[in-house]
C-alpha cells in the first residue's frame, strides 16, 4: 500500500502535472492555454489505473457537463445531488413540453412514438450542454432526420452526462422526410474510454448504417466492446462499420467461441489495433501470426481451460510475435502430472512481456513459485499475480509477499488461511466438576435408598419382638 501511495504522489508532484492542475485551480490560464503534458505521463497513469481499477470506472466517478460547458468527474453522491437540483428540474419541464418523459428515480429520459423535429433536437442539445443530468436516453419507435440525428448523437456521446442510449425501431429520415432506413434494437453504453454496443444477438443490414453514423460521431472513446454473437453472419458488415472510424484502436470481444471474426477487425482499413481482450481466444491465434500492430493481448477473462497442445500453440505464437509488449493470461486446472507447469515455467523464463497472470483451481509446486520469484525479479514486468482456489505450500509464497511489499509485484492475490477458531472447548475442570456433581447426586440417591431399607427392616424386627 505504501508503494501505491508513493506512486500516486510521485505522479501528482511531477513538474508538468503539478503545473497543470495548479494553473487550472488558480484560473491563471484557460484550458486552451495549459501546457501540454507528455504522452508518456498519461500512459504511466493509464497503466496505473488499469492495474488498480479493473472495473474501468475511475473509482465510481461519473462525467457531467457544467453550465459553462466544462466536463467534471464527480462521485455518486454528488451525481445524484446534481440530478435533483432546481436547474435540472427546469430542464426536464422543457423536455416534457416536446413529448419527452423523464423518470427521476432512474434518471431516464424517453421519447415514445414521436417525430423529433429540428427545433426539438436543438432544444435537447441546448439542455444537455447546459448540464442537465440524464443517465439513460431511450428512443422507442421515433422518427428523426439523419442530419439532426448526427448533431444529437455527437452531443450525447461527447458532451453530456449520458451513460446509456437505447434505440428500439428508430426511423431515420432523408432530406425530404421519407424513411431512409429503420434501425432495430441497439444499446450503446459509455464508461470512461469504453464504448459498448449491444445488438441483442442480431446485427441487421439496416442497423449497420446507424452504427456507422454513431462511430463517425465518436471523438473520445478509444475502446469498443462488442459481442461476436451479434456478427455471426455479418462479418463483412462489421468490417465496413470499423472502416468508418479511425479513433478506435482497442477492442473487447465477448462470446467469440469458434466464430472467426478477427479478419474483420484486423483487416479493417482504418484500424491499427493495439489492444484486444477476449473471453475465448481459441479462434484468434491463426490471425495473430500475421498481425504487426497489436501491443496488448488480454485473455484473463477466459475460462483458462487449455489443453497442453493449445497452451503450447499460444506460447509459440506469442514468443514469435513482434509487436505484443503486454500479455495477460489465465490458466485453470493445472495439475502436477499434466505437463502444463513445465511449459509455463519455460514461458516465464523466456518471455519478458507477461504482465498479469491468474492461476485457478490448480496444484502449484514449490518449483513453479520459485520460478515466478526469479522471473519477476528478472524482468520487472509481471505486476499482477493471482492464485484462485489453488493448492500450494504456504511457506513457499513468503518471497512473493515480500516482492509485493517492496513494490516489485504490484498486486499479489492469494487465498488467505482461515482465521483461528474463537470457540474453545469447555474447561476440563468444569467438565470434571459436572461429572463429579452427577456422581455425588447419584451416590446421595443410593445412600438414601439404603437408609430407607434399613429403617423398614428395623420396623419389622420391632413388630415381631413385641
């Protein structure tokens, strides 16, 4: 923890960084006059946030627009407070005059079965730019001119507090007011630099045109998250969409399975893909051999259930790849006898770019743990190490704990031993005492019975004697 705090302190006290926020707070310079910060400084901060904020939500900060058009990042409490202020309520009343419906509890604005005119769109844009807090925007069976849609989506994506846009049967009209195409269901979500688009398992030709318009208006999001299931039969259309935007260089692809859609990503003319995250990488590695732009590959969210042949292929491709400099890996169900551990140790020894490693439900030998220690010290690249539901010698990980304490290994996550039980056995003396009491009471009952027998016998003898 001390090392992490020191890292943040060093970044904030960097001369260029300190001058930027000092000038900003003192209002001595406008934002346009601030000295530019070197890219390497931002990369350092970005890497830090990736390691320590895996949800990619900036520790629960939300983007809003202020009344003067500035962007601010605020916490959930302040976000809710702003959404309930008087100014926000005044904006909502204006929107309701044109047929919109605002749900305060969920901060959702919906337009249902309406034709949004140019005047309507300009009013919505004006309200969004003045800081009205809206989390979710819903179009349901609406009509809108294509140029008006471009203006509106530009502000919604780049200059508003909106976190989610949901479209259900949106009719895009041409200049003459006739339907040009109708987009079925689509959901667009925004989180920091991440743009997530969901088509509910079905990507249609008409949806492609609206998706392209959205990508063209994007100015701030670098990472696109999609599901391969949406493009099962539309890989060519996906490539056409990606050709429309040159800002996207990071991709997260879910539910890939055996769908070979990576040609569409790698071969799109405007994309120089630098980051790729997958939950099933098996269909990737044939495409990866010819790629020369990818810098980061993340398969930590995969099942990790690789047989030794697949694992060997993954390692061979990575060791020969020329551009990948950061690799995140998950391996599950690794046993002493299956041959994966020697393969992993050899990879750790020869590959300097492994940055994150998760081992789950596996037996970990002392030799593997010692190999990890040696190569973490050798390369200083592995910053995240996790043992999830693994069996290992508790004493063998002490050196890894030291590396974390010294800041060489940034995060080391392992199952903690259960705390000692706070319940204690009843004192022996107390138990003995109870037993003794029982015995004494039993003895007293026996003595009492004998006494009564003796008394009866005496009475009988006395009776006979008289």
